[in-house]
């Protein structure tokens, strides 16, 4: 598609994995985006942030660098308050209450 400049329909884009969801209109898309952001905001901020950094820095990098970034991110996440809360919540069979940091 990039080389030929061929355009495809939204349905074709979903079928080939360019997008993973389709919405009827902009309002439905906006509502879904806000709900998704709210869900992320309640999640483990440390893990989400580290995943974003490792992905951004590792994209297109040599495999050994990508793996090193991943190892560093995992080590920092497991040393965080988010990890402690996640493990405690799992043990207590309750939803985690992440505060970030």
C-alpha cells in the first residue's frame, strides 16, 4: 500500500490489521478513546510509561539494544510501588489501586 499509494476501505484496513476497531462516527470514536484513556489512567503508570519508553527507543534498534531496554524497564517496574500494589492486590483477590510512581 505504501509503495503503490493504493487506498483501501476502513473495512479492508481492519481486515489486514492496519486498524483494530471501526466506529460509526467521530463521536463514537471519541467516546471510546476517552474511555480507553480513563482505563489507562487507572492502570500501573510506571509499567505503562516504561513500556512506552522501551518501545519508542527500541523501535528499529538492534535486537540486543531492544532486549537491554526491555530488561531495564522490567527491573524498574518490579522495583516500583506499582508492582508491590499489583502483587498485593492479586494476593488479596481485589482490584489494584495504582497511584503511580
